[in-house]
């Protein structure tokens, strides 16, 4: 089953989100043993938040994205970069050729898929010994200002939750039977960001948008008011990038192709 969620309303503001912690991206690429020039498929590539650092590491990237408005932002951001090609598709039905990629990544998009189906599709398009990876940026909710933002959201959106985007991804990967035991990676970094841009980026928060419904704009405005009261021109926001990566098992069962 393909579960495409329409990100169009969130596309423009998404560009202003904090980047993934660079050390985690580096560790992920090391664990997946990819080298400059290797071909990666970035699923749900959106505004190229992960595609861009993959390209900076010298990888070639096939970026797959179902939402035209998100794809347009991503294509603009990576225009002129060598080695990137954009495709329409989903994590469950990417349209990419079998056995082709050293690494398949899901930057904040794995939770948008039917995850077992996306894992099957990933295993199909991975080259022998290739890796699956998924990652998210989690705001540190223990930070005093972020705790107040969180409180404000819960007051206005009763029952607000993060779904699977803040949960351990190991069980679903292990249950697929398609991958070696996953490796979990994480790293925390405080990003100093223009406060106005950080507030604007809330308009890209689909998890909140879905649950707030018609109150979404009002909640974003209230976050803006709070941040303006509490900070100056800049805001320090601690994020933890959490990633999981796992090597595709050899479908013949010998697992002889684990190393290349
Ligand atoms: C939160 S954004 C992440 C964008 C970008 N990869 C990043 O790292 O910031 C989630 C993206 O997943 C896309 N998406 C929605 N349903 C999807 C599906 N079934 N398969 C792959 N991507 C999907 C959305 O259109 C959106 O661009």
C-alpha cells in the first residue's frame, strides 16, 4: 500500500528547518561504507534537506519525491549540483531499478510510508550489501524554551503526539527479515538560527498541521508570540539527529555479499 501524504501546504516553509547534525550524517555514511561517486537513492527527498549534504559528500543521488510542490523546492535547491536526478515516486513504489543502489535513505520520510512495504521496496532496489537508512531531527524537549513550546502545543491540541517519528525503528527493520541488525546513531547539536526563520518553519510542521487542523495557523502564531517574548533576533535550538541504518541481507541466504 502506498500512503502518500500531501506536503504541498508545507513545502515553502520546510526550506527553513534546521539541518541534520553533520556528524551523524558522516557516521551514517561511514557505517554504510559508501564512498564518493557511489549512487544513493534519497526517498521522500522533499526540499533536499538530506539530498544536499549527500551531494556535498560527493555521492550521486537519485532523489524520489511524490509531492510536486516539495519536489520543486528540492529541484531548485540542488539546481546545478552535479550528480542529482529527481524522480516522482514513493518509498513503497519508487519506480527505481532493482539492485542498483549502495544506500537508500529516508530523511524524515520513513514515518510517512507503510514502513514494511517501504523496507521491501528498499531491499529490492539495493545492490548486494547495500544499506537502508532513516533519520529524523528531534527538538530537545527538555530545553526550557522548547518545553514551553511543547506545553503550548498540548494546551491547544489535546492528545498531540508524534506517531512513529520519535520511536525506535529497530523493531520494524528487524521484523522485515530483510536486513542485518540495525545500527542506531545519534548526535546532538545546538543550532543558532534566526528566530523569525525558526518561527516561520513551524508552518512546515506536517505532524502538527495534521493534528491541529483548522487551528494550525493559530498555534503557529502562538509559538511565534512566545518566541518573540523570550528571545532576541537569534534562537538557540538543541536538536538530536537520530538515525538507524541496516545492511541488506543476501536474498540467497548466504550473506556472502556483506562486504565489497
Ligand atoms: C518531513 S518531509 C522530509 C523531506 C526531506 N527528506 C528532509 O529530510 O527534510 C517528508 C517528505 O516525505 C514525502 N512523502 C510523503 N509520503 C511519502 C511516501 N509514501 N514515500 C516517500 N515519501 C513520502 C513528503 O512529500 C515529504 O516531502
